[in-house]
C-alpha cells in the first residue's frame, strides 16, 4: 500500500499572535517593493541578466514506496533570484518536473531497482548539476490477480472451439492469461478471447484459464468449461477415373483419382463384382488370388475418420492375363532313403506365376509316375542295381518345365531287419547281479549280435542269447529289453521289456580292525582303523566312545575334539552297508589326552612402563591360556594388591598404600593345572600429602590458624562445617580438636 506523503511544515495559528504577524507582513511587503524597484531600476539602466544556476539539490532520499511507485524528497535548492522548479531523472531519463522538493514516481515494475537524480532550475532556465544518485527498489508484488470469471464458449467448428472470459484485476496490472486444455497449457496471451484450432472432430475438451501479473503472480484456475467440436457428417467426394494400371495371370492393379473431404479422407473401399475385397490407404490397390484369364467388375468408394462413406465410383471392367509361363525346373534332386527294393527321392519346390500343379518323375528316361509334392518313392526295384532319375514340374495350364539334372543311384544290398528276440527271461538273481536269456532271432541273411538295454539305456552287446548284468544295487527293480542286429546294420525292434529285482542284502560287513590313535593333543584324539569289507559295499562306520554312540563316519579316520586334558577315553568302531547291516564293534581301544604343560600368557596394559601416577588409578592386564585360565594376581612390589578370576582383569588402586617413588607392579596368571606366567612394569608414585580433616587453610597442618578460621565462622555456614548442617558449632570444634597438631607438610 502506498504510504502518504510526509508533511514537511506545519504552521500553528494562534489568535493572540495577530498583531505581531501584521508587523511581519508589513515588513515583507516593504522588502518586496524595494526589491521590485531595484529590478525595475536595473532594467531601466540596462543591468546584466540572471546567469547563475540554483544550487545542486542535496539529501536526495526515499520517503515512501510500494510495488509500483517510489516517493522521493530532497533539500530545497537556493538561487540568487529564485528556484523555479526541479527536473527528476529516473535511470538517466527525465520523468518529472515538480515545483516542490518532492516527487511521486508511479507506474513502476515491482521488485525493481531504479536510480534517481534531481537538478534545480530558475526562471531564467539556468539549471544546476544533477544531484548525487539515489538507489531505490520497489516492493515485491506478492498479490496474484483475481481468478478469470465467466469462462464461456463463443463458437465451434469441426476442428476449433472459441472461448472468452471477463478481465481479471490486479493490485499492479494483469499482464496476460494462460489457457489450459485438458490440464495442459496451450497458450499464453494478453487478450480475453481465444480460438483453439487443429482439434479432433466431435470431441469434448475441458478448458481453464489463469491470470498473471508482471511479477509472476498467478491466479487460481478458473471454473472449468466443457466444450466440444462439431460432428462431421459430410462424406468424401466419389473417387473418379478408376482404371487398370497392370495385371498378371492372378492379379489386377487398380488406381483412381484422390477424393476430397472437409476433414480428411481416411481410405478407400474396393469392391469386386459388388463385394468388398479390400481397403486401401492411398489411391491404388492390387487385387490378388484371381483366376487366370478371367473378367471382373470393380468400383471404389472413399470414407473419412468418422465413417462417412461416399457413393461407389462408376464401374470399371478388367481382365486377368493368360498363363503361358512354365514352372521353374526342379532342383536338388536327391535320395532320402535307399532299400534293397525301393529308392525314395526328394527335391526343392518349383515356383510358378500361378501355381505348380505337380511333378513328373522319370527313371532311366521313362515316365514312371507323378507327385503333387516334392518327394516320391520308387518301389519294386531289384537289389544292388543302378538307376538314373530326373524330375519335371507342370502347372494347371499344362505348361511344363524342362527335366531336372539327372540323379544316378543304386539300391541297397540288404535292407531287411532281423526279427525281434522273443521269450526274454531272468533265470537267476543275486543281490548285485541279474542273469538274462532269450530266443534267437532270425534274418534274411544272418543275425550278427544282440543289444541289451537296462532301463532304456544300452549296457552291452553280445553274440549269444544270454547275459549276466553285474554291479547292480541291492533290492532294486530293473527293466530289461533286447534287440537283434545283422551285418548290414539293420536292427530289429526291442523286445517286450521284463522287470527283474536284485535280492535283499542281509550280510553284515566284516568288523573293522586295527583301531588306533596316531596322535593326541590336550583336547583331542585322532583315530584311524582299517577299511572293512562287504559283499556289496561298506557305506559308513559308527564310532563309539565309552560304549555310547559318538558319530557316523564315511571314511576310516576321525578326530574327537573338545576332550579333557590328561584323561583316558575308550573307543570302538563298527562298519555299516547300504542295507543297514552293521558289523560287530571292534576291540576296545583306550588312549589318554596329553597333560597340560603350557603356561598362560599375561601382559600389564595399564599403567605403562615408566609412567608417573598418583592418587587412585586403574591397573589392568590381559591374559589367556590354551585351555582354561584360573586367575590373575596383582602385586605392588612384593605385596599382593588384587586377585581377579575372570576378564576383565582390572581394578582401581589407591597409591597412598605405598610411599612416593619407584615401585614394581606385577601381574601373575594361573591356569587350571597350576602353570603360571608373570609380567611386571615399573612406575613412579608422586602423591601430594594426604588431606587432614581440620586443615582449613591448606597448609597440610591443623593448628591455631585453622582454629581461628573455624571460630570466625561460629554459628554460621562456611569453612569448618564438617557435618554440613549449615552452621559451625560445637560438633565441628570437637572434630578439629581431635586432629589438632597433625602435620603432613613433610609427606614424601
């Protein structure tokens, strides 16, 4: 808000001053008449003109400001005749000519710095120099404009919407409006009307508007306006000049002139003989899959994005071409299977402008058959005989290709499989073996061998009609089958499978022997034994300590840890197979852990060696043992001062227990078997004399001076109140007298 101008002079009128004021007025009139007479006299005698400018305005200052104006004032200038007025300059440009020594500069930009200078001029147009500059800044505009009101639609087309709204107001000025469509800013402008173009046909949009000022303050959004473009009901123009641009035996190429639309043509529908056969995005279309040398009638219509469709064009008559082109020559003729009485052939597919109808197969120059696919089997041939083959392709119009390159081949010598082996059986089994037998197969030449399969996997090949499968698992079911082979690599089918199970394992392993201990420590015993044997296999060992199960072990060694030092332990071991059969336990083996002969370790950690200490301080040490630590004992010189049985090994020690000077602090660690270790340091004790009750003046004595201090505080609080009851009394006097004469001043 703009501040009011500062009033610079106020005259107080009082009725009892009127006589004196009258005299003053008379005097001023006389002076004016005299001055006027002088000027007139000077003009009459030709006196010199006024060429002296006023004094430069000083003390330029800002007296008020707002976001859009700055008010300044200055000390009035003086002149030999009289100051007529002032020129006010903003940023070097004159903006005002006041006759008084103040000026209100309005219409400014918020939060902006301006530089002002002022010059004075007189009636003779003499102008002073400009004053010293004054820097002044308008206040920040923090008030947004009012919300635009009355947002409404003023018009629409299929692609545009026109809107308008009432002017917003602002404390400074509204500089523009932001228009939003569906929440997105689409335009900023100073006007209060807007036409939004390039919109989709028959579509709704939501508009809001905000106002902003020159300081970036923006109003809230207006009330939303829901508006819509107009609906498109006009179809495109009818396509013209439908014509044939090319054809083949099974296709016709069409083209036509572009249609027009008030919005835009989306595409074209193509009709053949009255039925829709396709849609084109442009003004051409190829109709495929036609019959050879056939006539067709075509029409075309145009449609737009909303489905408005034009009438169909004038009909156009077109014909597909005659087929005179033969297929391509079959390539890559090759055999896919050769038997003693048949040869199977295959080749790459030929191509044709319409379609390949079939293939003619020639053997030794003679047509022997046809095929509609690119393969053929020639049967009824003589074994181990040479033949020559060629293939030609033909289409539905009886156009035929040339014959392919000639293929020379030969029938096989033997292509007959042996018969399938029958009566597969298992006459005997053990826990790890299965015996098999079967009937001999037959072949047109001879059976060469048999393949034996276990659970579908080939395990061996044999020339006889029996086989024993070994190394099997105990009590497991297996599936077996057999096939026959001849010398030409022909194989029979596999026989019907039979399922056979190995027997259950009921035999325990042998007892492990030679249980012994190759090494021992104070807390562990290493054990080993000889491997046991089993009719199937030993899978693990059971170890016992003192008759109690200790561990399952897969190997023949074990370390029993966590034992007590210098102690006897008894062990046995048994063997176990996969069926859970366990052998008898071995002979008992007794062995001792080693005795503890290792001393603990100890180290004094505080204080440090050579350190000077006083009063009460902490003594600490670290200690450890390979088995168990019992305690740590501390000594000052040869006197025990502490014994600690667990970590931390630390305590506070009052050094007044010894005299000042050098002393040895020793830590001695003990383990459970009495092994010991020591560590010592040397420290220097430097204590002040110990305090004495009753020493009130701090001279380490209790004498007449202390008594006088106590008596000076008699029946008051202060020095000498030993029982802290708030006053010195007979109790405190008795305490001092009980220590009277003590002297620690010579303590060392």
